[in-house]
C-alpha cells in the first residue's frame, strides 16, 4: 500500500458545502506543538492504492508515549499466528518489574498472567507493567525492527521501556504520518489474519480511555483507538473509525505545555467530530461542535 502526502489545507476542496466543519477541524490542529495525519476510504470495494493522507506537521517526530504498544501487541499476535508462542502461556510478573500506570501497579508483583491477558492490559488499559513484560519476551530491537520493516513506521525510535528514564535509555519517537501507516497496515488484513486480526482489533475497540478522539462521537460509529500520554506534555490519540460509507484513520499527537491536558482532549474531540460531520457520518440535524479553547 502506497500513501501520497497532501497538505492539510487541501482537504478543503473535499468539503465543498460543508465549510464550517473544515474551518473547525482546521482550528483544532493549527496550534504549536500539534501534529495530525488523516486518511479515508470508502467501505465498498478494496482499498485504493495509492491512498491519500492529509497532514499538518505530520512528518515531525514526537515522543511516542504508549502509541507504540500497538506494534508491540501486533508482533505478539503475529508470533501466535505463526505458532511461535501460545497466547494462553503464562508468565509471572516480578515485584521489581512493577511500574506506574495501569491496573498491575495496584495489584503488585508475584501474579501470573497469560500473554493474552497482558495484551489486553497493554492495549485496552495501557498498562505499562504488562507492556514491559511483553517487551522483555519479544525483545525491544525485534519489536522496533518489525515495526519499521513490516508496519512501515520508518520514523520510529524505540530506546526505552515504559516508565524507564529517558535520560538513561533515550526516548521513543514516532510521527503522526507513521501512526496512520501503523494502523493502516494492520487493518489491511494481510499481516494479521482471521481470529488474530479480530482479537487484535477487538482489544482496541474495547479501549477504556475514550476522552480524546472518540469522546463526542455516537456509539453507532465503530471505533478502535489507542491513547498515549506523558506527564510533562505529550497527549496523543490514534484512532480508526468506521461509518456507513467511509472508514478513516486519525493520528493526533501533541507534545507541548501551553495548552492544558483538558484543552488538548477537547481539541482532539472537536477534530474527530467535525471530520465525521464533514463526511456525512453523523445525523444531519447535528450542528458543528466547537469548544471554548
């Protein structure tokens, strides 16, 4: 699948007759420190090749936070699909391996979990301890190589475990454009297949953190998202939405301190709502939403 980049303002020509939605979506992304990439295709027929992707600062690397857990779990499921491991196999979480962020930080060490359970905790609950256990099993270099070669995330830099110090191990980086590539490659169904494809996307569909891109959208619009946050500024969301006519992917990354976390969440929610409205995937009587940011 080839992607060709188009600048964000070029989306305006697609939204003839729906100018308010374009203006509000543009207002959601045109802040310093924000980067966005979007692609969309019709549900009927096969994916276009090449496929357009519109972006604003989409090629600028940002600290990845938990977005890269998507590639980690994808490799786990791929190895299970190949028979290289069993998802029901259990490993024990050592006390010294427990880090902040997620349910396992409350449960503590000494408990055993299956790889399937760790995958669910990593994606649906963004549990850092669970993700680190998977990363130890698969190997950081192998996961990074898989994401670069098989998923197309050539900008990826994965240097540290979750909650480990970037001053010691280095930082993890990803661009919004590569966020779109990551989701698109996994959605195509020629890497993960059958039950493994379904189980993988079910975990993202069961996401517990929906305060960003999906926040304002109706339950009838199918979504699968993965958030990523760092206490000192990063606040991301990567989501796939499937409506009546279209499927689309949005990678929304923010790494700045000028806007408060709640304001960023509101911007991302507004962006997703106005994209859906512009493409006719919301009830016609709904008016364009815009928060006081």
